[in-house]
C-alpha cells in the first residue's frame, strides 16, 4: 500500500468517525448536521466517487470509480464499505446508487431543521 493510499484511507476513516454515526446492526450512516453532510460530500469528491455539476447541489456519480470501490467492498475492505455507505447516505434513501448517475444533495441549514418543529 503506497503512501497516498494510506493517506486516503486515513482521511476516510477520520471522516467516518467525525461526520456521522455508524449503526452496526443496519450498516447505516447518518449525517446529523450540515457540517457532517458537507464533510461526507467532500470525502466522496476527494475519493473521486462523485463530482459536482454546474447546477448547485447536483452531483454525478463516477461510475467507473464506484465500480472499483464496490469490488473492493465485496472483499470487506473497511474503507470501501465506508465509502459506499457514505454515498448512500449523501444521495438519499430513495436513490439506488447502482442505477442513478445524478442526484441532488443539498448542503444547507434548511435541510437540517430540528425534528418536531
């Protein structure tokens, strides 16, 4: 494993620890604030899984890179599994990342209003 790969893995693991809660029973990743969501988007962009489009809040999935990550996730590589779970959380529960190339991911305070208000 080269130095650059170790750096990426360290970034991913740090982001997973900092940006959300991993639910071990459901393998779900939940972003609780604007900062968490923005950090998840940033990690996905840094790893080449998504790319921002010209239209605000729209992102395109890099299908080739996602397939590479999915193949690594099949071997239970923790960083690859984490990236896939993170992508599912950022894209939204109604988005099938295997079928969709574009998705909307708002990163604004209006998207994180307190529950019950």
